[in-house]
């Protein structure tokens, strides 16, 4: 084939015929999960895409737009990167268990596992621990597999058993096991981090360190290069207790103030979900957002506004746990699709070429 030849569009009948089994599987899995949440007494909610702030994580990139009033005044808005802020406002309003299939938008993301528009499944439990979310994940994986009539999660030759009990490992344990690094030796009791110590540890184990790398850059490099390639094989992995500096929306652990009630779910080396024991201290949340936005300005030369309305709602939000699951990725692993656009009914047009 000529290397310059372009692949046929997704709407070409022959291409659609190849994709259609994945898409029918997607619909069946979504229906099954809606049934699961209904049986658990969740209310399904639908949140606005347009927001004052798209989210305040340093390395997430939003799509920007603007609102124009009838008299011609203009105001900046963003497409949300998650329905999280709106969902938490609903918890503040009095909802106890909510779920949401939300289309979300993230810029600078496109590849086999990333798409600029994708579906996030989020759910929240007021008054319940974040361990309850872990049990939800176990049940959801099994239900998705049963619906698709498979006993394996599969991605690019890697497999995981959705019916086996998950492995639960802390981030610190994973750093020691897979990289030989004592991560928490670089984290103080107040959550502050020691960049020089962690840099020395990376050099000791033969990893690259750049002069402008911050502690978070070094942490991410180890996680991506040394940890994630080992997660979720044979059975799923719950990677738990992230350092507090890497969990801006989670409350500190009562067991160790250096770590937070944050976990991620992995299968076949693919991150599927990100769960929290939710932070409800508005002043602390604002402080963390400001740190994140300062880092965003340092790295990317841009920043996003902080949603003061969200912080006001957070002050009255009950103790809760919440989680975001990449629904399209779940469908991929259950159906055996190799790319995320294979499980999207109408992918976003290619751009930047």
C-alpha cells in the first residue's frame, strides 16, 4: 500500500461493518451498567458541558470557547474535562448516590487509548468510604464481561481475568517492588516533597533526570516507565494511596498523612478508573488548585480559572467517595478492540495533519 494513502473514513460501509460488533457491545454494556446503578439506588444525572472552569489539574488541557449575551458581551467558557465539579454540587444539594455517563473533552490527547471527546462514567456515594468504590469496580468489570460473554479482558496480547479478586498495592509498595525506590522517603508529614532526594534515587537506578524536572515530573516518569507496565496482568490491580501532592481532590489518609485516599484501577496495563475519598475542605481545595495552576503556568504557560461557585458548594458537601471510569476503555478491553475509535459510534474528525 502507498504510505501516503489514507485509511477509509469510519462511515464507509465496509469500515463500519468491521466496527459495528464493538459498537453493539458498547450499547449492551452501557445498558447493563445503567441497570446496575439503578439496582443500587443511584440517580442518573446529566451535567452541563460548558463550565467556568474545565478542571484545575496541571496536565489536563481543555477546549476553550466563549458565551455571547444578547447585548454582545462576551465571557470565556470551557468544555469540561470531567463532570466532577457539577456532580459534587449535586451532592451539596442533597443527592446521596449519583451516576453520570458524560461526554468529556480533553485537548492534546489522541491515540490508541485517547480521544479528544470520550465518555466518562462517574459515580458518587455520600457517606461511604472509597473502599466501596473498589468493590463497585470489581462488580462492574464482572458485569461488563458477562454482558459481552467473555471471561477475559484483552488489550494488545495482554490479558486479565475480570472475575479474579483484584490485587491491591500501594504506590509506595509498587515503587519499591518495580523500581527499587523508597518513594515516601521523599515526602514529608505535611505532604511537601523533596525533589533532590527523588532525583538522586532515579539516577541511582539508571533513570533519566532533566534539570528542569520537578518532583511531580520524576514521580510520573517512574510511574509510567517502571510501574504501569506491570499492572493488571492476570488479574486487575488497584493502585492505592497516592502521595497527597498527586491527589489534589482527595482527602489525606487517616493512616499516613503523606498519602491520600486515591486509587487507580488497571487492567492489561491500561488505566481504567481513578477514585477518591473526596476532599471537602474548601480552603485546602483552593490552596491545592492554586498549586496545580502555578505548575500549569510553569510548564505550559497557561492557566484556568478556579470555580469559586464550586468551592462555595464544597463547604456544604457531605463526606463522600467518587470515581471516574473511562467507559470507552472498558468497552475496548471487554470487546477486544485495539483502538478507542473502534468503540466510538462517530469519532471526532482527524485534525492537525
